[in-house]
C-alpha cells in the first residue's frame, strides 16, 4: 500500500526497478477504485505489487543513489523477530 502523501516518491504512471536482496523486477504504482468510506466518498487505493510479504512485515523502500529509476526494498519480518526473541 502506498499512502497518497507518498505517491510523489515514485515515478507514478511509469515503471521502475524494484530490488529486494539479490533479485529485482520491473514494478509500477497501481491503483484501484474503492468505496470503503461509503458509496458517496469514492477514492483510490495505491499499491506496488510484491509477492512473499506477510501481515506485519515492515517495509522500507529507498531510492538507489547510483541508479535512477531503481528502488531498493528491505523487508523486516515481525514473525522472524518474534521467533528469535522467544
């Protein structure tokens, strides 16, 4: 999910490279119409598709300073932290 006030961080309307660990793939900001606030308040939810995430994962995305249109994603799993800490 991309919050509306963070849309300017991404090149909305065009693709970019999203790197996670040793792999990377072409990505883009997508949106869907929604009426979760009621039919009289339609709006859109913005997101970047990414497989392998679990509820509670903490995501950090930063721009790659060396490559334009490349973003690096770091995932910290809350589940893994809980298992480690006991």
